[in-house]
């Protein structure tokens, strides 16, 4: 009877737990940090940040990555045997990383196409894509994988609901990483309840900072209200009748609401809309990550750079699922049950 009960408990734990989802994320984080540290330390080589950055922004360094010293803590490669568990083992077996982000979102992710036979995973081109591909190659080369890890992208809106958003779906296992110009110091907000906000670091882990999180204001051709001063500085965005578009729940929204109380701030959960709305004349200007703003101005003649918004230089990191106590507990129970069975 005792043996039957123990078998039942073992079946319950194995059926309800997803060990690979909860275990090994700290090892994945160490691999990512070690690869980032190498890329930042070897900054001036073509296959690192300098070469990738200048491929897209040859003469406009609005948002350079931080120096290698900022990515040295916890940036040692874990032993290969540590990869034989949880999510790292799964990644090695499947041969690719899954990355969540808004797709498409130029210049970070463009020219996306579904992987043959897939309706969920995509390959893309762009700045973020080159960064992730360089990370995957460094991980593969360090451990001498027989094939270089690929990177497939999973299209994910920033926020649809509390159950369907870019952080919840990382924690649900829909992808392994978030690479989406995400500020480490930002807060996670519920658009339906403005008072409901949580530091992102309580919900997910982050890699070490790999990029400066500068932000910039861009104006379109919408006519200014009567008597308004030209939008030629961040300070002049704070005028009656000026409409500023931002992505909801971001440091860009925080800055606009704190520094432009006289203006109207329109926030959307779809960050790709702010540039489109400004070009359509629905907004006078918008605030975006500085590199995205530089790309928008470069590719659309009706958009014009206003200024970098001061005080919003939060570092960007790669989002990684936390190792879960529940996952470790499940594995511990499995080990305990097996040991008891063997002792009977």
C-alpha cells in the first residue's frame, strides 16, 4: 500500500511540474552574461557591438552600449556539466533560442518570416537580431556545440491582459528570453489599473546591462496650436495643446507625464503605433528608445529629431525567467520519493 501511494505521489508531481521551465535559468543567465561581457570587452571588433551598431546607425550614436566593466559581475562561463539540466538542456536538444518581442519593430526586428512548417516561430533581420545571433554563436563556440544555436522570434504584444503580456508569457515558457529594449529599472503596469505596478526585477531576471537606455523625442508635421512655440527642445513639449504619444507602462510615459503636465499624453500598449500615429498627424510628437527614434528619422522624411529626453538613461537588459522555488521543490520531491521507493 505504501509503495502504491508513493508511486501515486511521484506521478502527480511529474504530471504537474515542468522542471525544465523552472530550472537552469540561472545557468542560461550566466551564459548570456559571459557572452555579453566578451562582446563589450572586445567592443571595437566587427562582430561585437561596435560593428552591429554602425551597421544600422553609421553616424548617429544616440545610444551606445556601456563599457565591458559594467558586465563583469557574474559573467563567467558555467561548467559544461551545468548545462545538462532544465532549460539549458532543452535549448541544446532543440538547437535554438526562443526570443519574445514585438515583431516586426524596426530597426530591431524587420523582414520576418515564419520558419518552414511553423506558425509561431520566425526568423528576422535587424539590430536586436544581430545581437542575439552574436550571443548564440559565442555560447555555441565556447561549448563547442556541433551546430551553432539559432534564434527564433515569437511575436508578442507588450500588454494584452494580465495573462497575456511579454513578461507573463516569458514566465509561462513561451520563449526563453526577452530582447526588446527593456529597461531593467522599469516598472510593470496594468493599463486597467494605474495603481497596480511592480518593479520588473521582482517578476523576471535580467542579464547585465548591455546597452544605454537613452530616449528621444521626435516630431511630425502636425500643425502646432495657435501661439505655441516650435518643438525644438524637450522643454517645449510642455505646452497647452501639444499631443505627445508614448508606449504605456514605460519610462517614456513616466517622463512625459512628469515633465509635460500642460501637454496631452496619449499612451498605447502597442509601442509600434506611436511613430505611425505621429506620421498620420494624430500626435505632434512621440518619445521612443533613442535608437528607434534615430531609425525612424532616417527612414521617414516627415519625422524630425527634437532632443534626447534628459534623465531617462536606464540600462537595458535581456529578460530571463527566474529559477522557481516551486520547480526546485518539485524536483526535490521527485528525488525524495524515488529514494523512499528504493528503500522499500
